[in-house]
């Protein structure tokens, strides 16, 4: 009978920890998402600028 009580307490502790973790996740203040930094080869504006530079005639000739 003593073993059953110990197992019950352990299972109850695991259950309480699980509920606490879910409540923490649900009620925690939301952090604003940081704007991800794009590498130049992933940035559409940078790539459009390169395409425009390539299409302009060179003045060095």
C-alpha cells in the first residue's frame, strides 16, 4: 500500500508540473518578434538593385 501512495504522489507531481508548464506558456507575456536580418543574396530589394545596375550601360568605355 505504501508503494501505491508513493507512485500516486510522483504521478501527481508530474501532472502538476505539466499543468504549470502549460499555464506558464499560455500566460507568459508575448515578446515581440525580432525582425530577421536578410543576407544580401536573400534580400529582394538588393537583388533588384543589382539587376538594375547590370542593365545600365557603362560610362567607362
